[in-house]
C-alpha cells in the first residue's frame, strides 16, 4: 500500500479570523475554503513506498573495527584527528543506512571540518567551556548537511 503526501491534505481552512491548526495552536487568519491553493501547492504530490522509511544494515563486527580505527586515530593524533574520526564514523553509518531503499552517503571530509573545528575549539577555550553547548548542534548540522542520498543510486539488496 502506497502512502500519498499531498500539500493540500492539511486540515481544511475555515473562514474564521482565528482558527485552530492541526497541532492545536491558534492561527491569526485562515484562508476561506473556496479559495484555490496556489499552483505550486497544487502540483506537489509525492508517492512514498510502503514499509519502513529507514533500514540499517550495520553489524557488530564492522562497528567494532570502525571504533578501533577511530580510537587509534584519536590516540595517535592526541585528539587533533577528531574531524577525520568523525567523518569515518559518519561514513560508516551512512554506508549502512537506506532511506526508502536508497543508500545514504556521507560526503563530508576532515579537511572540510578542520577550519570550523579549530574555531570552535578556540571559542570553547576563550569562553571557559561555555561555548561547548553550541558546538554539538553545529556538528550535527554539519553532518546532516553532508549526508545525502547516494548519488550513484545504490539501492538496498543491489
């Protein structure tokens, strides 16, 4: 069974000035139901395959080897290899993750992260550690921005 997402399938708008959205929060103004949706919304329809959206195929053996490699890199470089260690971990995760049957790929590099990492490290020192609370979300954002559906089109089971 295919699920269908349609931008027009949101709760029907009322003609009142103050209405309720699907989440229960109030909205200031609603569009009357007799007003057609903009053309861009009329064209937006996505077919989603049935089943689980994510599949993970990683195993304990490859994960342990990956962790040993990351630990060795961090130990030998006295922690300065963290950007490269992070990319090794993320590449392993992405290579074992499928989104609707299509493999993810991590395209970030240690060189691409090292400039940001140095800046973040210096800000942590200057702020006596307080800036560390902002570093984790920035790392997560960087990882997400560099994780894509595999451009080579590899799919689950192929």
